[in-house]
């Protein structure tokens, strides 16, 4: 049997000191003029963007922009005139060279935060704290690690899948040696895309780690009376502020001055294969975004409702993780600080889908309800962490 | 009526991901062979300069070098063999990527300080302090913000004014969204240049801000018996060290080992249009630099006398601001921490002029005296801030 | 008499804003087709390497890779299939723009540490500490200062010596103005190379400084039963951990899980010209590396035995310095914080040599023994610093 034919190209590799520079390929060049596929990489200029690369995938339906220079974050997804992502006060795709994570008591990460999907991790992931003289900065370093290797692949046989395979390393002598291999897969004509990550401890000692997939949506997916939906087993307010909004925890307000944010901690039911589904859809239930993931890989789901004004960043985050975003010592105390043994890996699979009409939203709602299957949703009324 | 014809070119724009690279234009290319105008941009190399752009304007009299990569600071002004600026131990034009503002207890800014004019701001501007767990670093972030857009313009009709219009953004999610639009205007054959800044709060909440124009001069403008002159209403020593030099606060020493610095806080009289004028001229009063600004825009003037040795950086700063350079909490306490409402702007206009002979210095002195108009200058003998 | 003919080329100069980019020269181009000499500079790509230059010297025997962007550190030396250097978890040659030295309580330096030779210095050099509100970060800033000037020279007459002359500056307004001029010399066919450094205080005040040459070796030079050898007058355990290994302080373990590190503080005897010699050789004593230096220039020698597992970074450091790596206040207290008067310089000369067979190792051992000359080695059993 012949191996499947695959077009493959290394765009960036620090081991080879290779960078193809501005680059693109499309179906016609591969002898597939009718396959709507295009991949392009180009360097950004101006302001804090200087030296940042953007990698854009097109499949005839969607355009996905990834940021190799920022840990393979997804900047935005465009589809049919819609944009999945959000408008942050941070308007540029910021080069990590300009980020000082330790700024503002460990909140320097906020200087670069504007992605549709950003990983929080890997050595730590939550809110800043100081422990043993070390400042664990907000959401860790993953967003500000330039990828060490980026390869793109296009299958030359149906369904002509497009893949981006990249390596992101968080390595500090004596401290950690974590490697993320991330694969994003997209098929021509599809409005779904799939992320398959593998995080490996290359070090010779047990390595605690944290990983949160901080996915962020705004208008028109998010609006007054938009809904969050998932098969929720338990919802807990993150802090006192969230208690105020607990009754409407799954409904969204429109842009609201002074709202700031409410955060809820969720545990979800899953099917027998540990699959679960979390949706955000608009008020009319005819536009939405779904996120399928596995609760055995990502047991904790954080819902971030930042329905402040448009100019402050009107956005919601649906964030499955290996933990919640409390400071690391609290997560450890709660038994949510996972550990990778030497050489060990953990895999994470997520599928994002755009729901473009009432029917698609309806089907996704039914899937959620099927997983919920009439099981109760427990509402905890007090935040678990004193003083939060 | 026809619109004025203007040559205009965008040199840098992060929104378009545009950077023209090394670039220049001069009169002849615009059909104006007799108009002495030249604008050029080039990238610097070597050491911490790597990746820094320098933008140089020439008008037949002066050569002004701006640093887009460093918040549109002015590196130096050259005229007739003289150099307005100073020799810092920092010998390169430092890329902000190499600056860690939090270094040395918040004094990392000093790793890049060598400009003729650097803005201190915008979210904070003064001496470092810690408040609510946040380290407010020396002189804020403005000097280390790469410009997001730079446009140059040349009027194609007399007086053929040259303009650089640029955008500098200080944006952090949840914290601030300030935008400076700065316009520098220069006319052929002139030895004046004009800065017109507009600082806007793009956020939806009230935004405290601070802005100090840290303009710095050295030899031959500064020398033994050089003079500072302005229509001063009140002079106050910044700290105990300044008390020692209070009697001679407006006279300069030559390079003096062990001098370090003396700082004086000034309030100036202004004319009916709120215009005032501050001069530094040499001992012979035949070479000087004037700064015209408005006290309704910049009510506080700091005089920094750093007449230490040449190799330590022999320099004086004439620094109008919205505040004095005390730590932010003290400025707030004193009612000098200004606030921009949502969408609100504040404008700042400054004109620097080179005075190249006795007559020009004399005229400027008369202008100062006209504004002073015999009004008294009160001398406060004690620093307002305990322990300073 | 005619001056010696020399090929000379400036590869990088911030004063001229010059960078030749990717570049190389070899003997044939200089009319010396039979002289095995090649110098090449190329820019690295990918991950945190972005924008880093590597400068490689070849002399027919050895290949030495220097890192202009990282303070002229030596990345690795290759000879006859062997590699002098080590495998750090940090796999890329990290651009200082991505380093935040203040991270992890001042241990951010560890994010970039993987060189065969890295200078610790110049304003400070040891373990992190906070003093007067300033965080003195691990091993100082020298490794993360991009060189300001790099010149290469090749003598056009025998022995056709190759030289790299570079300038590295540590300059902060009001704080320090130190300049290192470093010259690396290499002769065709040789397996020795020579470093001649001159550190100058360009400031006008006395400048305390610290400098440690952190040279690092791994397999196959380092292995189970490899030996360290030097004419030692006194050996002192750095801390309690080192006390455990004191009896075998000059013998190496193989890669050992949980070993972490042991550090010993040495004082060495020297010959009448103050020259001394420190060796590391393998168990069979047929492969080694020698370091000749002067005890009047570098009176203190630190031996770092980091014989942890291969993946954690199996490595030993032989580190002559002007001090030991204790925090700066302790070094000051012990009288080991040297000071450069204004304009003063200190010179440092080191020669590294590869010993490729039993005979070469044997000769080097005899040289060490000749300097030791039967004099005793005092073993101190308690660490000098309480709590270390």
C-alpha cells in the first residue's frame, strides 16, 4: 500500500535555524486547483508588532490566523463576514520581546492580550501570586513563547486536510523543560477546526504544570441575551463579585459600563467517551460557536463574562483547563495542580465549530442536552477561596 | 478653492502592517529643487540599537532626529555645528525590547536615557514607587513604546512646512488605553520647531495620566555660568539636596565631580494667552535654546540641574508637565494627578527655538521679562515632601 | 620596518550603525589557499533565537562559535568530533530581548544559559539578592548585552593568527559605565585559544565590579570518574550541600538523578608569573580541557559540579573570577568586591586548550603538579556563609 501523499513544508525551525520568511501556498500550486486551500505566513510591522509572524489558513469557508511568535495563539477566525475573536484595547499583535510579565505585580501579560485563543501555562497558568520569592505571573508564559518549529501539511487526497504542526518550548535550566506539540487540523469547506496538543515533560523530575485554553468571543456571537450552554454538573462563583451575577450566570448582558467581569467555575458532564460540548450563541440562537473537548483531559471549565463596554473589551471566555485560574498555591491545595512524570505527556483535544444558522445552533443545543440528559446542575453559592 | 497640495507618505502603520524600511525624500524629488527639505528614515544596527528606526528631518538649517521606535523621542538636533542634546553614558539608541523598566527598583528606564527630548508618561510619569502591589517605574512607559503609525508630510506651497505625524499607544487590557497623536512641524530655513501633541483616553473610564516633557541640553548651551531664565512665580527645592543650591538655582555650574543633581520645582507666569517661555543660554548670552509652551496645558515646570562631570552626563532638563516628578501617590495627594474622561483629549503645544547669537538671546530674554513684568518670584525654602 | 599585513573587517558597529549581515571569509579569498582559516557570521532564526548572530571561527582543527548578541559568550567549541560545551534544557541561543533577568526572584538568566563560556558580570555577578531596593539578578547582565562592535582580523603572515575583537557595554545613566574589550585569538592548526579581556570604568566615579568566567564542560570530557585538577591551596564547600561531597570534591560522578549541584570555592597556587592551570579530564585521562589563567587577575576559582542527569544538564563549571558567586553584599563584606577607579582598566587573560590524548593530558597534569610543587591543599570543612 502506498503512503498517503502529503505536501509538507517546514516554515520555521530553530534547530535548523530556518525561517522561510513571507511565504504562501495554495491548491493550484499543488495541482489541486479546485481545492480551496491556502496557507500564508507573513511578518507584521509597526508598533509592538515588529518581528511578529502571522500564519493564515484558508479553507474556502474560514480564515484562521495563528501567531507563531506568540505560542501559536489563534488571533482570529473569520467566516462569512463574521469574526470570531474580540476587540481588545491592545490593538497590535505584540512581540513577546516587548512584554514584561512581571509588570503591574505580575499582570504584564495584559499588555499583549487580544487573541481568540491563547493558552495559559505551562509551568503555571492562573492569577499572579508570589511563592518562595518567585512571582508567578498572570496566566504563565505560554502566550509569550515564540514557536521553535512550525510545519504545514496538506493532504493530497480527499478530504485534503490542512495541518499546522508546531513546537513551543518552556525551558529554564533547573526549573522546567516542557514542550508543547500542537496540531491544528482544518478541512476544506469545513467550519470546524480541531486542535490536538501534546504537552511533554522533557526534564528528569516530576513537573507540575497547568494549562487553560483561554478561548474568547465577542459580538455578534456575544450580545445582550446571548447564552452560554454546556452540560453543567456544578457551577461555583469564582469570587464575591461573581456571586452578584450567579442567578444569571449563563445569560449575557450587552456591553455594560462598570460591569468589569464575572467568573464562574464549572464542572461538566460528558458522554461515555468523556466528550463534552460548550456553546455560546446569540440571542436569536442563529449564530454561535461550539467547543467540544474531553473532560478526562480538561476537567475544569472557567466561564469568564467580561461584558464591560465595547471599548474596554466586550468579551466572554470559555476556558477548559487542567485547573481553575486561582493562584497556583490554592490550586495545589485543592488538588488541581497536575504533574507530569519524567518523559510523560498529556494530550488535549479541542474542536471549535462555527454555528451559522438556527439549525446548526439547534443541533448543538440538542447535543448539550443529550449529555446533560436531565442530570441536575448544582449551584454553589459561595466562592471556595476566602477573600477572592 | 483648491485644497493645499501636500506630499504625504505613511512610513509605518501597524494597522496596515506597513513599514517602508530605509527611505528618504527631498525637495528635488517633489519638484522643489530649491526648497531645502529632506526627510529620511533608516534602521540602526549594532548593540542594543538593533531594530531601532531613526527619522531625520532637515530644513537647510537644522537636522532633527526622531526615534519612532522609542515613542517619537527626539534624539538630537543639529544646527550650524552645534548639537542640542547631551552625551549620556548610554551611547546607543536602545530598542525597548532590551529595556526592563522594573530593573533597579523601577529605574530600568535609565538604561535607555540619552535623548534631547523624551516624554515621561502617560499612565504615570514620575519617580518610582510601589502602590497596591504595582511598581510605578521611573518616568513611565512612553519612551519605550514603539510608534504605531508615522506619516510625513511636506506642504507643496510656501512655506513648505514639514510635518511628522505619529501615533503612540499605551494600552493594557483592564488598565489603560491612552493614545498620543504627536505632530512635529518644521519650516525650511527655520531654527524653531513646533510640537503639537494630543493625548486621548480611548477607554471608557476616567483615566488618570501624567505627562512631562523631559527636554535635555548640554554643552555648549550649558556651561559654567550658563543661565536658566523664565518668568517664575515660585521656585521650590525638590528635596534636601536642592536646598543646598537654592541661592543659585537659575545659574549653572560647569561639570562638577560629585554634583549629582539638583531639582527645582517652578511655577511660571504666562501672558494672556497662557504662553510662557523658558530659556537656557550660555555664559556669554550668545547661544541659547528657548522653549515656549502654555501654562494652561503644562502648569508645572521642573528644572533638572545635572551638572555632574562630562562623562557622567553633564546636562540640564527643562521639563514642563502636567505634574512634578514626585511619585504618583504624592502627586495625587497634591491635586496634580490629572484625569482624562472617556474619549477626552488634552492638547500640548511646545516650540523649541535655537538662539544663535547675542541678539536672538537678547530678544528671548526680553520676552521672558515682559511676561514676568516685574512680578515677584517667591522662593520656598523647604521641600514640600518630607524625606525627599 | 613594514607593519605586519593584517586582514581586518568590522562586522558590527553601533557607532557606525553597521552590520554586515551574513558574511564569511576564508584563506583562499585572502590569497592564502593553504591556510586553514574561515570566519563566518550568520543570523539565527526560530523560537527565541530570532535576531541572534553566531560568529564561527575555524582553524582547521577547531570550530569556535561566539555569540555577539549575547555578550560574546562562546556557545561551543568543536574539535575532532568532540564538542566542548553542554546540553542545557535551553536548546536555543536566546535573544536577550526575550530574557527578563528579574524573573523567578532574579533567576531569569537561567532562561538563556547554555553556553560553553559565559561571563558573569560586570556590575555584579553572583547569586541574586536584594539590597537597597535593587534586585541584583543572578550572574549579572553581561550574558545579555549585545556586542556594540565586532571586528575580525587575520594576520597575513605566519602564524596567520585569527582575532575577534569586540566591545560589550554595560551602561546605565547614574549607575555604571563599564566597557569590556574582548579579544579572542586562535592560530591555524592549534587546539588552544586565548582570551584577553580588558574591563574599563568609563564613568567618573569608583565602580565596584565583579567578573566570573563561567566555563562549562560536559561529556565526554565529563563522565563518571572524570577528574578536576589544579594546584589548589585551599578548598571550601560553598554551602551545606557541598559539605556532603567534600571528600570527593575533585572527582566527578556520572549523570546522577537528584544530584543537583555541589559548589566548591578554591584558591590556587601559581607560578612566579602568577600563572596557574586547571584541568578537567576524563576517567581514562586521555581526553581533557585545560584552562590557564592568572591568579593576580582572577584570584578566586569556583568549581561547579552539576552532575545531575543528562536531560537536566550534566555539566561542570570551572570558573575563575574576581570573586566567588555569593550575593554581592557578602562578597563586599569578605573584601572580594573589586573596584575600578575612574578610567581604570583591569585585564584578564585565559587560555583554553583541548587535550586530545594521554600524552597531552599527562603533560598538563605535570604542569599542575609542578605548580603545586608539593605544597599542601587545605580543606575547610564548613561553608563560610551561614545559612548557605
